[in-house]
C-alpha cells in the first residue's frame, strides 16, 4: 500500500483494511484479512452468495487523479495475480482509499479501470463518506458523501465542522479518560494503537474511529506515539471544544405534580432508572421499556452531585433523550401551563451519545460527567462561567495540562 499519512507505519495500513472490510461485513459478506500472512497475499478475501472476491487496497493522502491512477493500476495488477493464484475463479477487486476524493476524480478512476481491465471490480472510497463501486454486483455498497459538506478543493476547505460531532466528542472523552478519575467520568481507560482498538473500546464503528483519528491528527490535536494515540495541544483543544458547544439547546420547564419532597429530583431519576426493565404503565407499545429515553442530572445539579458545586439557587437541570408525556408522568412532572416559575428544566442534548455514554452513577442516580458539565455550564447566564472556571482549575487543568501550565 502507498502512504496514507506521511511516513505512516504498518498499523495505518491495517486500519484502512479494517475500514474496507467493515463496508463488506455490514453488507453481510464474510471477510478474511489476508495481509497478515506475508508478502504476496491479497489484502482481503471476501465471500458472498457462493462467490469469492480477492481484494487489493491502495491508499493515498491526496485524491488527485495523477496520484490515484498509478495506484489503481497497481491494485488491478495485484488483484488479478491474486485471483489467478486461488482456485475457483475468484473475482479480482481493486479499491482506492484517500482522505477526500472528488466525485469527478472517482468517476475518472472507474472509467480508467473499465477501459484497461473490464473484468475487474473497482471501488473508490474516502473518509468523508464517498463509496463508489462498479462491477460484479459491488454497486450495492455505493454511498454518496453527505450533502451537508461543501465539496470544494481540499486546499481551500476550512477545518471540518464535524471535528466535534457527537461520536467524536465521545471518542475524545475516551482518550482523555485515563487522566480523569472514574468518579468524574465513566469511560474505558486504556491505550489505543489505532482505529480498531479505539473503535472497540468506544463501541463505535472502525470507520467512525478512523475518521476521528484523521480529523484530529490533521487539526494537530492527536499524535501517534509508541504508547499509543495521545492528545496534544490540550489547552487549545479544550478551548476549541468549549467554543464548539456554545449553541442554543432545546429545553422546557416543568413542575412537580406533588410538591414538597426533599431530594425529589434524585428520587425521581433513581426510580426512573431503576424501573428501566419494566413496561410503562398504560403503554400500548410493549417495547417502550426497551427504548425508554436515557436521562441524567445536568449542569449545576450535576456539578453539585460530583462534589464541585459552586453556584447555588439555580433551578436543577435534567438531560433527557427525548420528551414524551408518559415519561414526564413517570418522573412526576407536568408541563401543562408552565409559563413561569418552573421547578426543573429538561434539556434534550444535541450530542446524546457523548452525553449519556460518559455518565457516572451516584447512589443509583446517573450524573453528567465532569467534562460535559464544564462544557454545558460555561454559557449559562447564572454565573455559569464561574462554575466552569472552578471545574477547570480544580479538576481538569491539573490532570490534562503540563504541571507548569496551572
């Protein structure tokens, strides 16, 4: 394989192979990764509907035609040789992977392959979602790049607006977790050599982890060291992360149906979580207990529960995955006629996976992790900046920044 990142090591090649293998496996195909058996072996062998496919993969850091045509030529020759060396007349498949490939270049690559090797299947993939296959039924894997992205020259593109996407924020928490005490953040605590290991730990697809590593490496916030992936330029990264979260959030005010209970919110959330395996009363959907919206204490209530509360007298906040009348009733809330003076604010998170994967439990009550609390309170008008600064000084800066920085 050609270089994907400058001076990329062999494990980066394995990550690209895993990325391609996942595309086929998601389609129900059986895939074996053959490169581990030594030189001369195909990168992958796939089987489906009684047919065998010999797959050669080439990769490039750039998606220009003059870079990809030589690579696809090499992939075609190697795939054809691999197919000849296996019994049963397998199909030869050549696949090109790059960071970003314009649709016009993908079409030119496929046309070149069709002219010079009409019997081979060809695939063109990039890390921004393009999947363009041709031949032997592989068109079923075709997928357009999400239209939310502007398709312009990589040289003129701004840093990806998805740097702090939902899953990216969760994977960033996973990488930072070894430095943060478990009582403040629930996340795997390990060292990861590449996308496959990070994906397994975070519970995401290899494709998502690979894209995360590529985006944060390109932005200069992630390095591959001997001990594994390491977050760098942490202070600048945290500032960028904070700025990316300064957006309006959907929230509503609710009131207690029964007032006067001490620790009412804790009791309500504990009961709600503890009864998660039981169907909701009067529910026509018998699966409702399986899909019950996740919930956790948020903002200042979460800060207090984590032992870092600073601002008092602010109404409590509760994150909930989605707001439904029957869920409000189960929690003991009513949203009817609440125009002023609510008892609790409910928020629907923009990044639900990042929010709910990192929650910690305190006496059976799920609580937002300290990173999420820091991100959320910073923009709150009721002394939120002061609460965020306290969390930064007392918890985050001492463990995330070099000693001389705090």
